[in-house]
């Protein structure tokens, strides 16, 4: 068993014993099982999942950090939302606005558009989760 704690600046989202956790890190998805090696990584916007007694649960996260140590997984996220907490129409509007902003910044460098691309990834994760895909 792993102790999973998910915290945002506003609240404690989850504090539970889980079988497995998958998080979107800056270097790709990381699957975490009991006895995982210590790890500290930046989170990228995306969908994280965890398994409790054979049932998979998902959350949309946008940025932050994950720390794994001694069968404890601490996720410090800028935002973390369950599907039922997401307004699908608002998420779609945010995605459309971010995509339009990126298109308007087409001549900008990759570095200059990084924040916009992160907004797109976060909004896309929210849309995906809210639509049940």
C-alpha cells in the first residue's frame, strides 16, 4: 500500500491508502507502486490516476511537484480536480482561448509560448476528464 496525499494551495484534495499512482511528470508518465525508489519531480499538466482496491480514479492536475519516499506519495499541485468538479463548457472555453492565443503567438519562440502551451495541456486534461474519456 501507498499513502497518497494530494494538496493544492486551497485545500487537501485527497489523503488515502492506494495500490498504485500514475502522475504526469516533466519527463513523462511515472507509475508508482509500493517500495518505489525515492523520487522528486515536477508535474506537468495532465491526468493523474490512482488505484484503490481495484478501482481506478482520475484527477486533472496542472503543475506542481510529486515526492515519493518510504511508500508515501505527496503531490503538491497548483490545481487538482475530479471529473465531477469540472465545468465541461468552461474547460472547453479555456482550451479554445488558449489555442487561439497560441495561434496568435505563432511567430514567438518556444520559450515565449511555454506558459500558453501549459495552459493548453491543463485545459485539455480538464476537457478530457470532464467528458469521461
